[in-house]
C-alpha cells in the first residue's frame, strides 16, 4: 500500500486550520439554506451537451506516488478512450487539504475537479466553493456506496463529493510477539501482551505511542471507548468531560503505570520500533501498510482495535475517505459542458473497475459495496483484509463540520504539556486546557462555537443561490456564473 494517502499528521492538521480560517460566522446562514433547500423533493438535474463537443477539464490530485498514481493513470487512459471529446489536464502535485485550493477558488482559478479528504471537503463546501452534487446523481447511484462512507460526504443533506476509498486506523500487530500469533481480543489483554514485550529488554516498548507528538487523529478512537466524544451534538467541544478525561488517563497509563510506552517518541520512532520487532503493536492506517509488509512479512497482522472490557464499549477510530469534489462555477468558472464532463469523470474514476485497480495497486479500501464484495471473494493474496473489514464495523464518522478544525493543534499542545510536565499537571487539568484552547481557536478564526438551531433562521429555498454567491465569497459575488 502507498504511504501518502494521508499527509503527515502535523502538516495535515495545520493546513486544514488555514483552510477553515476562510469560514466566518455567515457560514451558518449558508448551511441553514442548504438544509432547507435539501428538504425539498429530490429532483435530478440533467446536463446533456452534444457528445461530440470538445471540452477540457482540469483535475488536481491523482493520488500519492506509486500505486495510487499508477491506478489513476490507468483509469484516466480508459476514461479518455471512452470519452474522446473530453480532455483532462491533471496536476498531480496538489495534495489533499491544500490551502492552494481556496486561494485559487477566490481568484476564479479552482480546478474543475479536486481529489480531497471528506472532512476537508466539508469545510470547502460550507464556504461555498464546491458544487452540491445531489441534484445531478440518482439515488441508486448514491446508494451503491457503503452507507458510512457516502455519509462522510454529506453536510446538511447535501452531497458534496464522491468517495473513491475509505480508510482510518486499525491495530497492526507482530504475530511473533503475541501469544500463538493471535491478536488481543480486549484492551487488557493488549496491555498484558505489550508488558511481555517490554520485559524482553532495554529499548523494547510493547505499545509505543508518542502522545506528545500526536495531533489527536489516532487518539480520537479512545473517546468513544469511554463513552466520550470531541464535540457534542451542537458541535460544542466537550473534551473536558469525565469520559474524555478517563480516555486520556487510560492512554497516559501506558507510559506512567504499565511502562509499555515512553515519553518523547516521534511517529518515526514508533514505526522503527514496530518494524525492528521491538514493539508488538502499531496504530496506523492502510496507507503505511506496504512499509510494514516489507519489514515483517508474514508476521504482520491487522485487527480491530480491541474491545474495552472495562466499559463494554469499542474504540472507534475516525473513519474518513478520499474522493472527488467538483468546484462551484463561481470558484472555477466552469460552464455547463465542463460540469457535465466533470460529473462523467468523477463517476468513472470511482466506479468498480477503478476501485478494484486502486486496491490491487495501492491497497486502498473500496467505498463501493460491489467492490468490497468482490475483494472479499478475491482477496488477491491479501492476508490482512479481514482485519480491516473487522475494524470497519467499529468506527466513527470523520467530522466534516468547520468546528473540527479547532481540535488538532489544541490536542497537540495539551498532550505535549502532559508528556513534558507530568509532575506538575493532572490529566483533568490538561483536558481543561485542551477545551479552552479549542474555544479560543474557534473564536480567533471566526468559526461558530456551536450550531444555531434551524428553527431560528428563516430563509426561503429560492434565496439559497443568492446567499451562496453574495455572502460566502463576497469578493467575487458580482461575477455570477449561471449554468
């Protein structure tokens, strides 16, 4: 599997925070209008330019180097053979969650199609930069994707992108370092297995996880395991809840109580320990699997992060997706022919053949139900796919609302404080610090602290397009593009 399906965590979260800064309080009005509009009966919009008409579209992001890029190029060649009238100009160097996209959108130069993550796409849609795809796609097509994955691409009833894969983290384990090569079935067994590895000698840490170097992406799985969450139902932060404090205490005990972890570890340190056989476990996603396969060979296993037998709840990692979004005409300048071509391109690049190629060449887990069924029957000598399927049964949707942007850096700051000053602070005080930093970040970037109930906003559905064009991107509102 390729290693750059997700960017480095710190870079990823920093760039997303910059993107979300474009979203101001007015976004609530936009979201409300979208919700009201989506409550109307679903009417499919058909765009049918002449099949022979020549049209050119621009695409940013063909996937990471290696398998993803190869799969993209093969599917692109098939697409252009089927649609000879459509020319695709691809810029593979633009990564997901890049600040380049909103900058280009505000200058009318956004690409027609952009490969992005589901959560970042939600913020771009909320800021008025993406096309609502719901009117263009029929329900049978939408329902062909796994329910959890397609839901990742919806915001207030609007579908703003189409997933080409689905992913999150699971538990990698070294079969040579766990009893009988069988992974732990609960968290206490996992800790005991990790203690046994740590006891093997100096430099061994059975459950290496550098919390002070984390930005909370992998840690988020532990909140649900103790009945907690990052935000409540109105998107207000609640990381200082009793449940979230319990989650942080549990993970911190790996270092201070069980000594299966140590302070100061970087992500690269964790990988090195795991690959060299000095750590039994590694929390990571499919994008790094090829690295572990090379190091451990047949000793590599994947399983769901084990059941919390203390609470009766499962850890649930954030489960997101990479897919394709189409720019709003006001951001790209697209005409109706280019929108039609973009829709055809996205449908083709996310179809069964394309997703099978992505799995074969890059190990990307599919978002289509049919592709998942096909892979289960024909696993292509993939010995760990069953572990990923097991993890998919215990996941939380990757939040795509703007408030989520304020979580990453505050988590990193507070967790670093805990790791570096554990003799002076308590876990409860650290989680209170995290809560306040999230609130400060939301306030400083003009992101609402919570969602305004829809009942207090009165907007007619017919007002939506005017609001979107005149408020979300005010500097270009006068140049309205109709299609």
